[in-house]
């Protein structure tokens, strides 16, 4: 599995939000990748659902509180990362 990456949906963004999209995607991606590394390192046989929730919590903990509060990722995508961790495919 390649490193996870966050891509924001540009629909509905105003011009200011559009300008901030790139840096925000970078910050979210960095937090997700760090969370993936931590969750992978601490994985001890938990079910996918629990790994997915931990991944979300770890990602949010790596963000500024205001950004974390507004971060509502596609949970199907987060769970795909969790499945890869469980299957030990994430490297």
C-alpha cells in the first residue's frame, strides 16, 4: 500500500478556501501519514473497525484543534487504510 493522501473536494469552495486548499491538504496528509505510522506500530490484532477509529483519532490529534474539528474524512477511505494495517500491507 502506498502512503495515504488526503484530497479535498474543491466543489463549493470560495476563492480564499481554494487558495488554502493545497496547504491544508498537505497538513491533513502529513497528519494522516503520521497517524498511520503510529497505528501500524501499535497494532496488536484489533478488529478493522477499532483500527479505523484509532486512525481517525490519531489523525485529528495531529491537527490544530480548529482544523481537527472540521475534519470529516471519507470513512470508507480511512477504513481502507485500516484494512491495510490489519492485513499488514501498509509499509
